[in-house]
C-alpha cells in the first residue's frame, strides 16, 4: 500500500489524507485490506488518551456499532490500540459529515429525505435498545405546513440527496 502506514495486518492509514479533526483526534482516509475498501480511520494519540479516561467508553460504544447493520448508520470495522494511540476503523462516507450537511442550504426534497433517513436510523436504534435511548413522548404542538410534493408517499429507496447519512457501499 504505497503512501500508507500499516496499523495492523488488515488496516492501513494515509496520514496525508485528513478527512476531519475533532476535540480528541483526527480522521484520516484508510484502507481495509480484507474487505478491499477505502475506510475512515479515527486516530487518537496516546498522549490524548492519557488525558481522556473515558476513551475506554468510546471503545465500548464503537463495539456496539459493530452489531448494527443499517443503511443509514455508519459501519464499524474494529479498533487497534498500540504504542502510537487508538485507531477506530469505520465506514468511509464520501458525502462528508452530518454536521457539514446540515449547515448547507438544501432543497425541501433533500431536507425531507435527510429527515426520513435520520428518523429511520433512530427508530432502528430505538428498537434495539432497552431501555430505549430515544424519548418517545415528544408531541408536536402544531402541524407543519407542507407543499403538495411532500404529502405523497415516496419510495423507500436511497438517493444521493444525503450521502453523509447513506451507506457508501
């Protein structure tokens, strides 16, 4: 894997291709050898791990993601903890993050598609979890106004309207 650093026998990271940065780490493009696919690699340096005792909780949360198979929830492939730090190997979604997508102006149809995909994912997670992590007692105080295009039922097929929330297979 030219230009990539080997993390373990199955995963590689390309530190020249930074995808994002957060409070605790950096996300790089990577490669999953056995699956023959591009992935995202979330990396937290060892010195950062020492400052964040809850990183073990992050490992548990990511391990729970491995059990989930849903088209609107990012896939998880595993993790590696070594002398350099902690690496999480997750599905690469070329459309960017949900935060980036929400910050952009979008058409009504694209917003509806995104909202439906989010609700679909939340419903799925809610059904898996006991007790349910998502509150069900929310009620709307008024009905939203809709145009005629939003009142008709659309097919359940995934579109490219919101690539950040769709599976990137």
